[in-house]
């Protein structure tokens, strides 16, 4: 197939909001990649639009609102006849994958996992139960079974984290031909951009940021408020903690305590502006998965980051972290104070961040790999699928079960 003839359908879990979440930024990067190839792109989504949705028309991308459990999607996709369908998270593959496979059997099916949802939720459950999480717990976790079945049904699954790619290969024996590591794809940070950033002396206070719809962020803010900030404030009494996040509910906003120098705001008009003014980005995440966009924002704005092992997971490889990583509260507090007050250490951490961006997230490298993977898989799609017998078997049974359940729901809704 000539690459110029590609027609892409992206089935989104939500409409992209790059200013609200890392997931929105990630999706926009993939859409930009498709458009760079001069491919025709349509973004379809069953969710309601919000005022913060990115205007896809700016990128020359068509938009379509679709319905779940509704055969109107069949008419839509038969008219579109895409050569590639990308599912945004496994839930969209579960809902629409059987229709795509039935009506466009020759279309390349790509799953963008965003993060391994089952890993994030299993870690959350372990935290709530007060137990240590072990990877083996995933093997009997129904959500993991659903998610991995979706990965097997697709021709290519994009993993944003090397840790998650390796987990699938080592613990679940997923064939490497089905997986592709594609982290955030970032443009180079130029010298003049770095030189324009505020200096150590021009910065003050702590900042954290994150979508409040995301459970790890809500938990992190509570942890900050109750456990971390009281200890940190004793050592740095003049410092302030500034918390920003889109979709903050009333119970989160009520954590705002000016007398304690703990300030909780809603959405930041510009994440870059609030992060570059701060001396440290403090985000001690206790559970989660994938890569954390807030730390990319911190590195891009020259702001050292303090977090946990889960927070930094998969983000820096063998390179030195741009700040502090610790799961021990006392160590985290002491190291953070040192980072906040020691200019030389702060500058060294800042430089580490720039090195991580340069060596691990260069867009041109991963765009090349993604294009090559798409091309080679399409050119040998029949053999690729034949080699994935387990995926073919799961596709057969999935189509039968979800097809008739969906048709039953659709019929029921019409009564």
C-alpha cells in the first residue's frame, strides 16, 4: 500500500484535551504524526465534548460523534473504509473492535494503551488494602485479562513505558512483534529556550499539577496535604505549596489552606507558566502506571522534580533523575530541602532533566520507528496475524460474545 493513500480512523475514549491531561497530549502527538505523513485522519468518539477540547480542524482532522452499541457505526465505517484504525485505550477496542474486524478486516488495528490500566488499578487496590503489590497479582486480575486480551487481538499495541512493555513480554509472554515502545514524542528544547527560563534566584515555592479526574493525582494531593507538607513546612517555613489541576471537585478545593501555605487551585491557564515559576515540582505519587506528563512539563521548564519510585518509573532509564526519587518520607523530605536550598544541586538536577528529554524523548526517533512498524506490518499483515494464533482465537470468541451482546443492547434500547 502506498503510504500517501492511508486513511486513518482514531476511536477516542474522550476528545483530546492536551491542556487537561497527559493522555490528551499523547493523543495529539499521535494525530500530529499521522498528519505529518499527509494521511487522511478522522477522529471519532462516543464521549461528550467539553469547552476544553482541542479543535482538531486546526490539524485538518475530521471529527465524528459515534454511539456505543449502535449499528450506525457500521454505516459510518463502511463509508469511511479506513486502512488503519487506532483504538484509544483497550475499552474502545472492546466496544468497537469486533465491528472493525468484521467490516474492515484488512484494516491495520492499533491499540494505544496510554498506560496499563490494570497495573494502575491493581496498585491502587493494594494501597487501599495496605498490602505490598506484586506483579503476579495481575495474572488473576480480571481487568488485566481483559486488557491483555485486547492487546492480543490487535496487530500493534503502543506502550508508553518500557517498564510496561517488558512486563508484558516477561510476565505475560506477549510476542514482541505485537508491541512497540512509543513514549512522549517531543521536539528538541533549544538553547535559547533554556536560557529564557527563570533562574534559581527568580524562582520560589513548590508546585504540583494534575487532572483531578485521575485517581493517582487525587490521592497524591491528599498525601501531600496530610503527610508531606506538614513536615516540609517545618523545615522551610517560608515556602508555599501550590496545587493546580483540571476538573477539581469541591472536596479537593476544600483542601486549600492559606494559613498553612497550602494553596489549591483549579485548572492552570498555562501549565508551563506555573511550573517555570516554581523552584521544585513536588508530586509524591503512591500508585499509577505509564509515564507522568507533569514530570515532562517539569523537565521542559527547567524545574527539578521530587517524586516516588512509581512516579519516576520508566521515565529516565539509566540516566540520573532531575531531582529526588524516594519512597521513604524522611529521606524525601531531607533531600527535597537540600535540593530547594542548594543552588549547585538544583542546577545539576535541572541539567539532568534536559539530558533526559534529549536522550529519551526525541520525536524524530520514535516517529521513524512508528512509521517503519506500521509499514512493515501492513505489508505482511496476513503472515503477522497468522503468527498470532492466540489473538485470532480471542478475536473469534470476542466477536461472537460482544457482537450479540451489543445487538441485544441496541434492540433493548429501541423498545
